[in-house]
């Protein structure tokens, strides 16, 4: 993947409502480093953050069924997310498919 492709992915991740604050920061740092002598180090940090932040489908299913998940998302949205997680797992998904996780997976796969 080239720098332009990665810029588009990183931008989509940090603009996603589901992106955590840590990835927003690392993503912004990467965007600022892109095309400079700091890009390689920033890319390594970005990859590490993507690996740390991506949510497995089993974790998504478990969290959305938990009290904490219901508290965070509200009962209706938690139920929708849970059902969606079960559905995409049945189709073979290994990870959450929200925009942030989908972008992280693209970074991990390179």
C-alpha cells in the first residue's frame, strides 16, 4: 500500500465515530509525518495501534450483550450491534466491521 492509499485509510479511521481517542492521536501523528523522514517510525506506531485497537467479532458480540455494552450503547443499539455481530460472524467475519475496525484491518493486512 502506498502513502496516498494509507492517507485515505487513516483519514477514514480518524473521522469514524467509532474511532478511539488513542487511534485518533496516532492517526493524526501519522498524517503529519507522512512524506517526511518520520514516516517510517510513525507507520510502525500506527500498525501497533491498529493491532491494539481492532475488535474481534467475539469481543464485539460479548461486549454488546454485557451490562457495560448496554450502558455504553443503550439497549436498542446494543441489541442491533449484537445481532449484527452474530450475523457477520456466521458469514465468516473475524473482526468488527465498523469503519474504524475495518480501516485498522486494512492497515494490518498492508
